[in-house]
């Protein structure tokens, strides 16, 4: 057992080897929500429910994948927090790109690998172990804790909103703490105070009723791939700026203070470029890379499907597009602007279909002086003594944050111990082993800190 003394109090946690073997059993469940095999998703939910037996855990159905709920509400006068996370994972992609099988957790030096190990199974696992340690060693948690662990975050949480609205009274809390949402980088602790919103859509160009021989029919019909390429190219100008009228509505120009804050953060653009393996960085001209990453919206083409390496004119070409949103951009307005733009482009000889995905999410922000942020910074400062705690921005999207604020009236604190470089959503996803111990220690300190600082607030 490893014992850590923090703030005059301490919990003992199992040895790392024991924790890794338990985490291995969780990673082995291929809970890919984009496939959503009901039996597999139930297995993952059951694994979590078993970990939360001390808190009256139950699996509750939604119109999609089930959620795992648990409540420990035996701390009179103490604040109530809602711990949020997810058990679904991204598809592994081509398994040949993995150095170890994606659902067989590997240990390679100081990291563990596997799909979901850092997004979001590993970070959720840390919270469960802290809660269990409190119960086993102190017989209670320092504050009232509710758990909501969903199985659709990686597909935009399309059924979470209905569930939260239906169970709003049961889920009421003073604060939501998300185990999802990676830290900025591994060299310094950070608390994220904002995340980007997101919308996504599919663009389909249809031509003939079937694929056509490119020799017999070439030059007589429009090629859907040609049209798709033109449409996609029209979405950006040569300077990297999105060329869609109205796209930037709701995006704020940064004031001098925010610009100075970003400029003060140590960030080496050349190191960043080398870490990505690209010949040069690219984006809106005149705006720094970190400024673009944290404070500017994006429109990205995520995939193109059509034809293949054979001599046909494809009957159909499809592109998948996503946008990350900032500030006051409205998801529905962004979709409308892109739709108007695409329909205004010429596309003779083909038909065009635009299908927005469900679950558009607006950008989210919590103020730096929020008491929960201050408590998180204090907890990290104790676990990482002598290191400055950075206030960062998550360039990705956590769909639940705006929902919790709208329905529960509660802000969400991001408190995850994955880091943004751990190949989230990519082959060879990994988690630094040391972060497991650091994360458990930090969650312990945070809960004790919140119990003191928030005492007297209503559940």
C-alpha cells in the first residue's frame, strides 16, 4: 500500500501493480458507442456499478446507451457534488496502427496503452478508487457525492439531455466535477476554465444511380468527387480563415488582458510542430498558434468517402465536417451558415444533401475566480509543490457542461488527469502511470478542500 500525507490527513491506496490489473479489466471491455453493441455497453456499465456498490449504484436506461447512477448522501450540512464521466470510447481505427491490441491494455515503460485508458476510463477509475479508499478507511466521504457516468459522450451525448431533464431533481448538486477533459500538457499542472463547443454534419454529393466505368462514361456526367472537392475547398480562404458568411458571429476579439495572458504562457511553436510531425504549422494568419488553439473557432474536414483505386466515376461522395466553437457562437447558427454557403455554390449535374448531426454544443466557460477553480488550484498546488498551476482551455468539447448549467444550474469543474498529448482518439492511446497516483491524491485533497470551503451551501 502507498500512503500519502496531505493537509494533515491521508488515505492509503493500493500498489500501482494492483491498480493496473484492475484497470486492465475495464479497458478490455470494447465499449465503442459509435457501434453500440448493447451487450458490450451493458458490460461496461455493470463494471462501473460494481465499483460503486457502496453508493447504491444502479444502471438506468435511456433511449440510447444506459447511464450509471450512484449516490452517497450521508454528510449532513456538507456540500453535494455530482461527479461526471463516461465509459464509452472511440473506435480503435485500423488495429494494424496499434503497437499493442487496443482492448488489451499494454504496459510500456512508464505508460499504459489501450483504447479509453486516458479518455475517459482511466480518469474515472481514479475517482472510484478514491471514493472506495474513503469508505474503507474513514467509513464516509467528506461530502455528499452523486455519480453520473454515461455511455454516449464520444458521439455527442445525444440522449443525455433528455435523461438529465427528466431526473433534474435527483441530480441536483452544488457543483459538477468532470473526470473528463485533459490537462494542457504533462510538464505542469493545469485547471481548464473553458472548453470549445461543437457542431458536425455530413455532406453528400450524389451523381448517377450507380458507379460508372470511367472510360465508357467519362466526360459525359458530373463526377461527385470533383464537386465535393470544390465545395470543401470553398469553405476556407488561402489564409486559413473560414470563408463562410456569418461563421464568426459571436466570436469575440480578445481584450489586451487576455492576449497578454496567452502571450505569457511558455509555448514553443517549433517544439509543437516537431511533436506533430508536420512540415509547418498552418492557420489564420496574424494569430499565434496558442491563440488559435484556445480562442478561435475551427472548421475541419474529418473524412471523405468515395470510390477507390479502380477506374470508376463514383455515384456518391461524402464528407464529414466538424466545427469547434468559441465564446457566443450558436451551434444552430453555424450549421445554418454552412448550409447556406454550400447550397449557394454551383453543383451542376449532381444533387447535394446536408445532414447535421444531433447534439450541437455551445462553448463553455467558468470564471477563474470561481470558488471551485480556486479549490482545484489549491489541490494541485499541494500535489505538485513548487509548480505553477496553469489556467488553460480545452480545445475539445465536453457536451454535458452546458447541459448541467442550463438544467441543474450548476457549474462544471474540469478535473482530469489525462493530458492532451496522450493520443486521445488516435491509435496507441496512452496514460502516464504516475498520473494515476497523482490523480487519486489530488481528488482526495479536492474533496477535503471543497468540504471545508463549501460548507453551508445547499444540496
